[in-house]
C-alpha cells in the first residue's frame, strides 16, 4: 500500500476474545470519519470491541464519503474475523483532505490478515507512522492478586500535536478483566495528565484518538475499584506517560524536549494550565533551543496563564542532566555566579 516497501501503512490489532474498550477523541470540530464511526461503534456495543484497523499516509478526513469508507474498512476486517463490524475500531492518519482510495485496502486485506502474528507489534507500530522518525512502543508487567498482568501500547505522532482530550494515534491493550465504566474513567483521568499535557506545535489534530482494549486473558477477577484498580491505573499511567515523552521528543524539527513540573499549585487544573503555558511559549522554546537561560520568559508565561494563583509565591528552578539552579524565589530573581 506504500511505494516504500520497507514502510507498511496499514495495520490490524486483533483479540482472540471480546474486549472491554474505552476511547477518548480529538475535540477539533473538524473530525475525521474514523472518529465518528469508532465512537458510534463503541456506543452501540456498550464498549465491546475485538479489533482495530488503522491506515497511515492518507487521513480519511474531509472526504464526502468518509464514513462509508471507514465502515467499509471495519466490514472488511470483521468479515475475516467472523464478528459484527460494530466490534471494530477504525483509525486513520496522514494528509488531510486527499480522497482516500479504498481499493488498495480491499485488494490487500487477505495479505494483511494472513500477516497476523503475536509478534507483529513492531510492524504495526511502524505502519501507523507518518512523519515520525522512530516507532513508539511501551509495555509493563505487573501483578494483581497473584496474577501476572500486562499493559502495552503503541503511538504515533510528530506534528499537529496539541491535545484536547486526545491527540495522535494511540492503541493500548491489556489482559486484565475490568468493568467498562472503570476502564473509561481510568483512560480519561490519565489522558488528562499525560497526552493532554503534551504540545509540539499547538495544532490539535482532526483524526486522532487514544483507545484501550482489555480482553481479560490474565484471568483476574473483574476490577471495579479498590487496590486492584489503583494498581492498573499506575501501570496505565507508566505506559501513557512514557509514550507522551516519546511523542514530544520526536516532534517535527525538535532538537530538545522540555518538561515543566508545577508543584504546590492550588489545584491539579491550575498546575496543568501553568505548566502548559510555559512549554507552549514560543519565546521560551527559543531560549531553550539557543541554550540561553533567559528565565524571565518562564515567569512571563506563568504570568499570562489563565489561572488564579499568587505570583508572589512563584519559585523557578531550571534543571538539566548536569543539575539544577534556582533562578527565582517569590517572584524575584536570585543572584547567582557565572559558574552556576
């Protein structure tokens, strides 16, 4: 499906059994057809899914027959699996506005299905890449009540990254058994403090989503809360947090990655607003790129953040792999020598 034979551009993810599933979607008013179709499918099935199909290079966005083509992609895979098309999640990424040709997908479905493998994750992670320079995968192993469990994910994204509920394509799988309501709650909660804190270029994408599928193969009792739920959320956070950092590091044209930690804020929402104001500041990005510790630009970005806090209680530290230095205390600069 791609002139570059070394770069696949369509992938499928399949579970042997039905999965409890959850998703968050881009809040851009211009939404790709796969977003609309996936949301409709999960609402119809009550959050049950068995498979994912995703293509790259040509985004199914702003196509007059986009929903029909997204449904067709689901139907093609569903017929191979012998399941309802509603149990398929569909995604698409790439150039926006180009008409998606469904014929190459139809013509290659047999070959794609024949390539299904428990070790095919690397090819799938490469297939969803667009301008990414590296594939992005993370997996963790953990224990719940004596059962070994797993959470693994793959992501793509390099440009058009500034989320509002979700951005980029992110597919996460786990073998725990969990109630759908708790799965959705965990995903939404962790998206807020991982992907939603990510920005490369302040453009919110049109096609992108984060979805998680849980097939219960680990044999745990159904998780509805308690300590087991907290253990799962910690594992999910590790996977999503690490992929968020991978996406930031691989931003289009990026040479450095900025992390802003905001501590002791009046609320989590305030901390997120202030931190994102800093990492989104063009002038601060210029200072970091030029390796010029012009910390006043940090305080400037903090000051125009749309949140309520006492600026006279703001401290600023700048850290790197070589250590950290205090540059501001109580809203005022700290004297330091040239050697610091």
